[in-house]
C-alpha cells in the first residue's frame, strides 16, 4: 500500500525542507519530493522523525518490572502519545529473578510486536553499581560483575539486551565492558563514584557514554573533573540528558549543548508516575512521593522522572535556545546512532522505516505513524 504525507515543512537529516511530501510503501519511506503545484492539503505543519526513548522505567501507572501481561503494551501506547515511535524498556536494581523475568517479557514483546511504540530491546540499569551515588537503587541488591552472569542475561534476553549500565570502578568492570561490546551490547556508565581517570579508562575499554549525565555520578570540579567532566570532554562519549529542569539546571543543559551538541541523547528516565496525578508511588521496590510532578524518595532524593520526551525537546528549545531541528535530532537520530540502528530509524530518509510524527509550530504532537501506520492517540 502506498500513502503520501504532506507537510508545510519537513525535517530531513540535512535540515528543513519546505512544502515536501514523503511517499510510504508498506512501512518504508520510498521518496521525499516537492508537493505538486496546486495541491493545497497538508497532513502536518511540521513532519519530523518519530522520537526514540532509550531509557524508560514506566508511565501511566505501569512499571517495566510489573509482571502483568499487558504492561508493555500499555507502556508502548503511552510512549506513542508523546511522539515516541520506538523505545527501550529499562529495568531497575532488583532481585536477579525479577530482572530475568523482565528481560524475558521484553524479549517476547520485542519479537511479537504489538500496539504503540516499537520495543527495540531492553536496557539493564543495575544491579552493577556502587553505593555512593545510588539514586533510588537499593544498594543491598547490588551485584559484582561476572562474565558468566552477563552471558546468562544476554541469553535470557534472546539477544535483545541492547544496553547495560554499570559503575566502571567495580572489580572486573573493564573486562565486562570489553565482553559486552564483543556481544554487541552498548555500555553506559553511571550510579558511580568513579574518578575522571577511571571513566576515561572505561571509554578506552569501549564504554559508550554516561547514564543521565550529571545525575548519579561524580560531579565536575576543576581539579578532579570526575565522571561528568570525562563525559563532557571525551568525544567518544554519548551523554543521556533528563531535560526537565529539575534533574539538571538549564545552565547545565546549556553546558552539555556547548560541549557535546552532537553527542546528546534526550531521555525521560520516566517511572510509573509519569502522566499521573501527584501522590504515592513505588520505584525500585520503595515508596516514593510525587509533588508538582517531581518524584522523591523518603530521604528527599530524586527518584526517576515524570518527563515526556516531546516535552524534553520543547525544554531544550524554549529553556536553552537549541534550534528545533537539533533538539528533535537529540531525541531521534542521536539515540538511533548510539544503538547502531540509524540506517533504518531516527530520521526521515529514503529507505528508512516510516516512523514519523506531525507537530504544530509549538512542537506539540498532532499525529504519529509507526511502521507506516497511523496510531490512534
């Protein structure tokens, strides 16, 4: 089946194109071309690549760790409503049996498909962390790195494990990084007290970047740049960023843009309270409280976010001054590049899968097409 989507402006990898249409055959973009003279109808003010959220714990009352059979379907629809065409369900530190169960369910959903945003695989956040910057993770459940255990988790995921987050100062971390990279798994560093030198050593071993930059790691100091300084200054490092203004001050968001505009990946790190009213919730098995959209532990620490990815894009534009096309690519093309899937997702280009969103001039979602099919919002 062939369909045409027409827009006043279309965001290509090279920038905006005026009065263009894309031709979609089945689920693939087969042409980008000018709208014929005399055709007035438009499907969108702005036609852009659908967003990719690589770091999601939950939303709309659901959590990736929940065992209910429809959880991932509901979360996939929740993500589609914020312009996300593909995502990585993300685990938390938990008993190993719970993590294995989540990886199994994600693998099944990844392979079977379903409604809403495409499930690309899983992101393992924990249990390979250290206590000093634990965030909401339960330190009594942290584990040591063992290659046999990592191999077992990859096998349980049926090779759909895409990202592993770990603390690079743990014993055996560099060997684990090299092993995971050989297996095609990306490695992100976080929830760690690592020094600048330890972080650079991890990048030398093949680590790909930082988990939610600035949060859960050693900060930037002029005599000890820490993990944050290593990520900002090392051109090999991708930087996840929770651009909600709470986890990271807008000035620090600006610093990321100044240092690493082509290495920034907007994420939500969203937990089950995202899209829900203020109240009591759980994360990593502990009670947390949401007030005015900000979730905190009983001790007052931040516990995940309630950010939506389209709001993160708008925050970068409105609070930091990033051009819209750059902010959108931080949430689409950049995560696709990290995952090595930019030949099929992440931008509007001939030959790529038709994951596309229609935005208005305020960058608010109007419509979404996933694998060439419109999704009812």
